C-alpha cells in the first residue's frame, strides 16, 4: 500500500514538472513570437514623395516631333504636380524644380537607361520614400475648333508610384479618354456641360486626367 502511495506521489510530481516545463516553454515561445513580430510592425506610411518628368512611349516618336514630345511631357508633368500639391496633403512633395533637375542630371549620365530605374535613382538621390513617374501613350490634338471638329482630342497616360528602396510599384493608375459628342455619350451629360459644351484641346484633356490621377492617389493614401 505504501509502495502504491509512493508511486502515485511520484507520478503526480512528474506530471507537475511536465506541466511546469511546458508552461515555461510556452512562455518562452510567446516571448520569442513577440520579439520576432515586433520587427514587422514598423511604420510603412509614405511620408515624402517626388514627381519626376513624364516620358513617352517610343511609338509616339513616329507621330510627333521631339520638340512636341518634350512639350507634352513638360505640360503633363507640371499639370500633375499642380494637381498633387492642390489635392494631396498627406505627404510632403519635393519641389518639381528640384526633382526635375536631379532626374535630368541622372538621365544625362545614364543615357538609354530604363525610365523606372532612372526614377528610382532620382528618388534615392532626393531622399524620399517614393517617387512618382508617368508614361504618355497617346496625345492627339483635336482637328478643328471648339465649335466643331473633324477629330476630337485624345489622351492616354499611366502614373505609378515606386518605392525608392525596392523599386517595386506601390500604386498606379491609368487615364485614357477621347472626347465624344453629347449625342454619342448621353450618359455623361454633366462632363459635357462642365467643359462648356465645347470641344476641348489635348492639353485641357490632359489636365483633367492629371487632376483625376491626383485624386486617385489621395484616395490611396487615405485608405492606407
């Protein structure tokens, strides 16, 4: 009987030690998990960005002169910068004159480089969290006047935000529109009259696209 009681006491001690050891292991595991996970809760919010000049798809060079391409790129870059500074308050935006100068300097030093690589290099040089760049794929001027046209203005471009550390795309948007007559687009009456019930130029259409892109970007920032 004494042996049985002794065995039960020994068994209870073993269970107690096992439970205690398991608790210690669990506590250590939880502590390790907390330490390991703490590194993933860093602040990934974008605080500073820079806008670098737009580029054009090579196909446009067959339709437009180099001077016209440069004019379109400059106009759209300025339009987007103005739209960003007017509609986006969640991030600090580098002055366009500064970011443009750095981008052009890097472009001249690395001719033939991929535009995204140039943009990321410029962003690193400027010390920003992310850099925004865009590519024009269509920029067709209207043929005619604001009263009547043979062919309407048509503009298409993409805008993307690149992480300056990894080069990955954080956000992107695309604008594409060819103006249509009221009878061809009765579902968009408000836009037609907002434009003064007239045929607008490619620059005016591009400016609308720039503002829409800025608003899309602001929405992205607010959601993240």
